[in-house]
C-alpha cells in the first residue's frame, strides 16, 4: 500500500477565493510503480487526493468529501513533468473547483463538494465563532 504524500511544491500563490500550486511530478514517486509498466501515468485517484488535501488545508475545511462532480481527465500526467494545480473556493456551496494544467494544456479538472456540516464548522472556526 502506498502512503498518501504530496508532491514537491515548487511555488504557491493565492488570493481570497483561489490558490495555485506549481507541482513537480518527479519520476521517482511511488504512485508510478505498476501504473503502468510500459508508460507510467499518475493515477487519477492521486490527483484527486492532492486536490482535496491542498484545497481543504488552504481554505480551512475538514477533509470530508460529500461528492465529486464533473470529473474530467483530459491528458495523461507523466513522470518528470511540472503542472499547476489551481483551486477556487465557493464558500456558499462548500465546493472546491480544481484544474491541473501547464499553460494551455489541461490534464484534469472537477468539483469537490464537501460535507456541509464540516464546512460550516470550518468556516466558523476561521472567523473565530464557535
């Protein structure tokens, strides 16, 4: 079993409702082992894991996913590349919208709907209300 770990973060920028991380998809990541032997590819579940972890941590949510919406995996993410993970935040709907890209090249995108009760508690905690 592979332990869930984040990739190397090269840089990060953010504003109130969005954040972008430049990620190094190193060829030696364990996620590439056996997926697939002839052409290693970063698994979609790993891409989702990273988006959920980084988005929830940045916007103050507990990691409690209700549903995944409009997931699209447009291009294969190969070892030895760098990509941008951009996440925007819709607080009213407790959703994170993510996209992996490199310039005009889009790798994956989707929406992460979070458990509303958890999201409300996290929002209140951020404002100091309990």
